[in-house]
C-alpha cells in the first residue's frame, strides 16, 4: 500500500474510538497473563498499533523492516494535562537493537534509518489505565529530511555504535542520545534486550506537540 493511500484511509479515522474498532476487528485489548500460577488481567501492549495495522489490511508485524516496505507506521499515545494541554505521554519505540547489525552497519544502512526515513504517525488519546476509550487525535507524516534532525539522529546512532564497538552491549544506557536513546525493552526486570526509542521531545516535534513527563 502506498503511503498516500494509507494516509487518506487513516485520516478517516480521526475522532474514531480505537477501542470500538479493536473490538470490531477482533484485536484484544484486555488479556490475562499467568504470574506465579495466577491469571492476572493486563492491557495487551501494542493493541492500538495492531488495530491500525489490521484496519489497513496488514498482518500483525514485528519485523525490523518498515511495515509497508517503503514507509513505517507508528501509533503514539497523547493526553491532556492541566495547564499544559495536549502532550506526548511517553517515548516511542522504533526498532530493536541487534548489536551485531549495529556494529556492522553505518546509520544509512541501519534498521533505525529505514524505520525513520519515511513514516505515518497516528496520535491517539490515552484516557486511563484500563483503556476505556482511545480516540484518534491526528494522522500525519514524518520524513527524516530536516538536516539538523537528521544529523542528531545519526549522531545518536553513531554513539550507540561506538559504544558497542568499544565497551560492549551492557554499556548501553537510556541516558545516551539527545533525540533517540537505547533503552531496555521487554517484560520483567532484568531484561537484556534493547531498542531504539524516540525521546518524548522528539515525538512531540514529530507531532507538533509539547513533550511532558509522567
């Protein structure tokens, strides 16, 4: 699907409750996971993104290549804060960090670059922890073409690459990177997996909103 076609289709969802759409498309929002032998209710991570993917006719995808071949789809939560207004709720996961791949490839050859080069970003509201509703707030595009932004994202990648080459995988920390940070990703404490995340201020830049912490 071409990005222009997807953009046109997604813009029709502005104002739509994604929770209702998820139920319609049979995407689970609330699940139960077994912890110490007991089933505990949880929110299915990524349910909003899966709903958008299913709406566009894309099989649920966790591959490192862009969702649609030439462009990437991202869904990010936003919320309204007193005296602040609409702002970004959290960082945005971009792609997993494969240390072998990162050490071997320059930024222009990387999965990070292929994911960020051309995107559609859907902002959806976060109302509460039980995800009682989640309206599509806006749909827009982002291309990694602004020279200053491009240079900083490349510098953030190069820092991660240099750290892997000289200090090793355990030396990666979320304190690194001005726009894109390497951070743990996965369930539970002590996870060793890492992913590239766009910091909240970068996500805010992408959406044209203010960043805020929670």
